[in-house]
């Protein structure tokens, strides 16, 4: 992975921190504003489109019904996981 990222001039550590920041921001959004998190989740599912050959695989799994009622708990879990991964990156 580091060789692939080095080919694009992206240090893998800075990419890791960027991704952790994005994931942490989503966790904060889920924790503080479940309604906005729900809007983000519904918009995220709209861009997926497949051809007629793959129509059978393009069945929507309504996981939102299981996740959205617990979005604050999900936000706390995502922030905890982000903090743990960030700690492990720094320690490494």
C-alpha cells in the first residue's frame, strides 16, 4: 500500500490521518445530529446505479431501519474506534 501511495506522491501516514478525520467527522455528525446523519445516509444511497444485467444484485438492503434509530450510539462507537486507531497509528 505504501508503494502504491508513494507513486501518487501521497504519504501513507497523512492519508491515514485524513481518513480518520473524515470518519471522526461522520461520527460526530451521527452523535450530535441524527436527523442530518439520516439525510446524509439517504443521499449516499441514491447515486448507486447498475445495468439491467446486474439488476438482481441491485436490491436495496434497508439497513437504515436498523442503524438510524441508534445513530447516537453509532456516533460514539465510531469516535471511539477512530480514537483507538489514531492512538495505534501514533504509537506505531
